[in-house]
């Protein structure tokens, strides 16, 4: 299974995912990214700070697979598909 890394960019700060997660494919990585952002945004005190944040998902070679702005989680229904690079 491929490994995907979920790096959070908040302004100039980057919270790096050094471990990554094994997932079946990029579509599954998109689902995990969406679910992660939804869970994070459910914490009211974090919402304002994170509206400009972006979750950048990379593969094992460091290539960007997708970029998921936290602000888009509000507009994305669970059935919506990913925007992959």
C-alpha cells in the first residue's frame, strides 16, 4: 500500500507529518484529509486560526498529491470527489 503524508501549512508555519499513513490510493487520501480537517475544525477555538490553513498531502517521493484548504471543508459534501494533482 502506498504511504501518504499529511502536512499542515498555517501561514509560514508547517506542521510536518514524518510518519505518514498507508492508504489504498489518492482518493482514500482525499477522504482522510477531509475527515481530518472536519475533526480539527469542529474545535471552535481553532476555527478562526485555521481558516487560512492548507493540508498538503504528499506521496512517499515527496510529490504533492493534493492540497486541501481548510476553508473548503465547509463547502465539501462527503460525496464530493477530490481535486488531485
